[in-house]
């Protein structure tokens, strides 16, 4: 007999060789009908895999992220089976699950697959799904696996096999389709009740532009047709909120091929939006004891060799800039932390100065492949709301908690409610990509987990996601499509102070190493604004809106008065514009609504005579007439009512 410990702490005994599905059936048949896979001692496996020893077990359903991932990976195999039946001779490379669905990279040979084929592929997938074919796992020797794919003349699977060790190779078969795969998979194809092919694109083999271009086919599936309909409705809503579309329509940002891919141009309205966000955080940072610094956009290559960034990322980054001086090389700044280390070293430091908090809105440059660029969410040049806290070991947890407070303040002020906190730790197996000793890493990881627990954050732990110099707490925010993006991040670092030989004199009059905390509540201005645009659909809160008011004179007779009102409001830092166009007032109001202007001031004969403005609020309609001073008071209250005060 073996003992199975369930998530609630209860322990059940089963015969050796029982499966997670047997456990589910012992609880209820209803549960068993919904089990997609299982997590055994933290590893996701097939629900019907035999269990040979005492384990911790979690049953995974559609409601679990790992359950969905299993479902969509199995759906990729189902799509591949459909493609093989519809287009004989096609070959497959990889077909992983992704955030919303799955894809498979396919060599279509003489066939061409376009949007016109989507309906046919979907129908074939559902036809095969209704057969309820089991996903059957079979261990294979490397020799047999190579022989199988040589016979199929499949160079893509043979390439994958080169990197696999004998004894760790498995095939999965469902119906008439067999694939090289680690798994896991759902019990059978009958779980898949709804399917949609969503896109087709090009993808180079191994992501290498010198290799053959394959066809990447994206799809999504669901256990109920109703859920597919809800998803497609959400996708349509997301299209309306797409920051790339709204960013162009609202004249926030643009891109230029001549400037370069992934390098956004901030238009006047976008620059005002950024300025307001920066001022908002600077005000909170000042209250929290941060000191502003400014560093150059480039740095000597030696700086990044010292920090370790060159060894880790140099080959994949922008290449060094050479100067007329022999041997002198500079890098476009890929991160701000090495510069801040050098600021710390500008003079001797005492323990009485710590924690020292240095903050900068620093623009950095990182090379991203063309195919990875996406609007503002993935760019080559971006500005981080960066800060580095240099503190004593006994101050780390307290400082970390204060940064959590700052991140949560930012999210609350901007209406980000759908987020999770991810504790990113070292890989349990491969420690080669990390620098520093285990003792420092253990202290850093413990500090993060203790601080997160004390703050009551709903955290998930991801092993292998730490930075090369330290663990981190990443705040993952969902966009309008439900995709997760990393925005705020906090990292504990014992390594850079060592590499830069940072020191302070302690109370014992001896020299000590400080600990560094890296933090960026926004993450990057670009990605933060992209998600902000989508979350608000461009309807920014009044305090943040680039144009807070539109002054709409009924005719040119009232333009002088409109200009007077504009100047008076501008002096009170209420921003906007006067619509001088020769258009009817109804058209001006409609256009202001389309441009998402929060407040409209309509001026005619009566308003001019009484030195008043007629106020119209977007989404609410007319609010009546106010004197200019009354409007300034009203606008001030509207601007401030949605911004909580930091620290209160």
C-alpha cells in the first residue's frame, strides 16, 4: 500500500500502482469526470500514470492553470492529427500550450494553409475529438525513436531527438497520430468540445532567420461550447481596447521604420500622460525617502563586465559602440543598477546613511528579435521607474515590505485589481546560471517569502524565474485578453555589492557589504501604459488624462472668451484645448466624446455675459453652469478624489 496526501492534508491509502484517476474516483465520479491531469510531488503528470510510492497529490481540472495547460497541449496534438489527415505529408516541429490556447509549428510542404482553411480544420478536430481516443504514453529507446522518424522522413523530430538522452524519451498516441512528447495529456480527446483556429503566421525553425520558415498555426479549445463563445466575445472587446489601436487613435505614441523597430515615439499627448505618471510616483517616492539621480544612456563595456551582465546577455544585446580611441567600447545602457552602484561608491558611506534609496526614471535599451516586438509591451527602448535601495542585512525585510506598500499603492491608484504576486526563485536543478553563494541566496529567498507572507499577498512560487543575481517578487497584471504581463518587480541582491566592492562602515567601525534591493513599481513606462490603455479603454481618470478639458465655443464670436478661459485654467494646471473649428456644437461634442475628453466646457452668449462655463461630463451629460472659479474647485475635487494619499 502507498499513502496519498491531498492538498487539504488528508491522507488516503491505495494499492501501489494506483493512479490519480483512481484517487479521484474514490472521492466522486463527478470529480473524476473533470480531472484532466495531476500534480504528483509538484510535477504535472497524466492522470492515469501509476503511482509507485508515497506522494503529495493534487488533482487538476479546467479551473487550474496546469489543468488548462494540459488541455491545450493535448489539443495541439489533436490539431496535428487533423492536419495530418487533411494535408498528407505535413511535418511537425513543436506544439506547446500558451497563455490562451496553443500553437503548432508545421512544415506544410506543398500545401498552403490560410484563414480560408480554419473552418475545415476545426470541423476535423471536433470529428476526431468525438471518437474519445485515449492519449497513450509509451517510453521509447532513442534508437527506436530515431528509426521511427527516419522512416517518416521527419527532420524536425530527429533534430529534437539529438538533444534527448536515452531513457528519457516518450511517445504519445491518440487515434491515428503519434508524436514525440514528454506529456502530460488529458485522458482522452472527448474532453475537447469546442475548437477555434485563431491565427496563422510564419515562424523560423529554431527561431533562426537563417533556417526554413514554418507555418505557426494557433488555436484555442474549451470543454464547453459556451466557454468558447464567451472567449470570442472577450477577444472582440479586447480588439477595441488594443493599446496599439487606441494609442494611434488617441495620438499617444507612434512607431517609425526610419527611427527603428521597437523604438516608440511619444506624441504630445503621450508625453503628457507619461509626465503625469512620473510626477505621481516621484511625489510618493519623495515621501518614502527616495533621492533622485540621473545617469547616462551609455556606459563603458567594462561596467557591464563588472556587473556580470555582459557575460550573461552580451551576445544577445545591442553590440558595443566603438570610439576613435583604440580599445574603447561603450554599451547602450541595458539596465540602471551598475550606474547606481557607482553612485554609491562616490564617497565613503556610514551605516547611519542606510538605507540609501536612489531613484531614476532611466531609459534602457535591449535587443528583441523583430518577431517578438509587440506595440508598447515588448520594445527595444524603454524607461524604467527604477530605484536601488542599499541597506544593511537587518533592514532587508522591512525595506522589502515598504516597497510592496508602494507597488500596491500604485496599483490601487490606477485601478489594477486583477493581479497576482509571483515569487521567482532559483531552479532546483540547474544552478549554473546564477552567481553568488547558496548562503546569500537562501537569505534573499527567505526575506522575499517572509515579506510577501506578512503582507498577505496571494503568491505563487515559480522556480527557475529568478534573475541571475537574485530572487524577485514579480507583480503579474492581466490585460484585456486575460494575458499576464510582468509590471512591478522587487529583487533582493547580495551579488552586485560584492562585484562592485561596495562598502559601508558599521557601528562596530568595521567595513561591511550592503544588500541591494532593485525595484520598479511600474516596471517600464511603456508596458505599464499599454496595460493602462487597455484596462481603461483609453478612458483615463481625470488626473491622468492628457487633455482634461475641451473648450467648445458655439461660434467664432466667443473664441476670445474661450481663449481667456483656457489661459486661466492652464495657470491652475488644468490641461486641454480650445476647439476653434468651424463646426456645429453637436459635432464638437461628439468628437470630444470620441477622443475620450473627460470634461467639456461649452461657451455661448449667456456664458460670456455671465463669465461662466456650461459643463458637460463624458458619460454623464450636462452638469449645469459654473463660474470659472467654481469650475476650478470642481475640477480640483474630481482630479484628487481618485488618488489615495501614499502612506495613509
